[in-house]
C-alpha cells in the first residue's frame, strides 16, 4: 500500500487550504488511503518537509496548496531523488492559479484530484531548472519561468487581494501595462541561434498556462523534453491591451510582435544595465540580476495525474 504525506500550505487560497482539509481527509479515509498531514510554517518549509518525507519512508508526497507550494514540494523531491531516493508527487490544488497541475494533467478540481490519488494513475513529466539571479545554485520548476512583463504581473497580483484566481492576475496585468512598459534590450542564446533585441516578455514554458488563464504555450506538452518559449517584442500600450485577450485564448502566435521557439536550453542576458525580473512557478527567482539560464530535464519526476479517459 502506498504511503502518502500531505504537505499543506495554510495560507494557500487565502486560507482555503485549511478550511478544505477536513473535506480532503474525509475523502482520503473513505478511499482507504494510508496518509499523514503536516502543515508548513515558513517559506521553503514545504521543500524541506517533502525531502524528509521521502527519507521517512513515504513513497508519495502531495502538495496541498497552489503553484508555489507545488514548486517547493517538487524541489524537495528532486533533492531526495539526487540523493538516490525517488518518490511520486501529487497535487491537491487549492491555490490561485493552479497552473502547474493544469499543465501536468492533474485535475484542478479538488474532489477529482482526491479521486486521482486513490486511482494512482501516474506519468513521468519533464522538470525545468533555472539558475542565476537569486538562485545561482538553481531552482527546479514544473510549469514555467516568466521574465519581464509576466514576472511583474505576478508581483502586482500579490497587491490586488482580496481578488483571487484569474481575476486577480487580470487586474494585475492591466496595472502592469503602466508600470513595465519600456522593454529592456536582451541577448538570448537558443541552441546555435542568438537574438539581440528589446523584449517586453520572455515566457519559458514546460506547461501550458500562467496566471490561471493566460495560455502562454497552448500546445505545450510537459513530457516532450522541450521548452516552449514565447517572446514579446516592444509594442505600444494600446497594443498590449489588444494582446491580452489573445493570450487568454492562446491565439497570440502569428502576431508580428510574437516569436515562438522550442528548445531544451535557453540563456537570457540583460544588456546595457537591463535587469531581468523573473519568477519560476510564481516564485521570485530574480529582481536585479542580469543573467538567467533555463534548461529542461526530460521525464525527471513521476506525477499522479487524472485518468486517461478523464473519468
């Protein structure tokens, strides 16, 4: 029988995680699962708890929270794997965006996700790694890295509470149009290709969407060994307004300001003093730094996902 460790972030979803925990436990007990629960107390605690859970004999570690909680659990499991102790990851989404779960094929509805834990249908997915800035030693991510406009949207979304979910990100995006307008000049290295230009946003995806509803990589596949990159060149403010609905629908490609790339590794350098604000799975990885390197590690983690037929 599998042993599950549930790692709960008490502030995810504005405290919704703790309110929902009794319901989750009832469902897991009804399914006859062997589990225990631990609650995080500080930033990065979920990573530490996930790694320790594996050493304590739990073969399945479940993030109960949003993208940030899932990211920390992923990093803890990757640390354990590097030490020779692999484990399976699960997600019960109770956060704002839940984009990591969406891209990996994990049900974002909590009831369905509880059912998925019991069914134990798994798949191996790719894991990204970003290094530089605030994480010179590297940080793993499951969904994506946003550099520039996208990152500032994430920072602003933290200021628009009590709005939650996609509504909060949408308001933050509209605010960011007036805060982050002048695209910095960057040098981008992708395979044997170099790009030097003013870029408003560099979105590097393993999954499909960010911000709970912006389809940055609508055709992204999280187990294909590739990163889907979306570059947005300098455009006018009115043009940014027009682009937002296209990103919501995933129809941005074909616009003259948008460039799509696929690669296994990308390096981005800010030129002429340009800084690269950046996040990985919604967690800040750069503010004032000028260099980031991002790579994909094919099928590095085993995830509990929804049933193939969607039931």
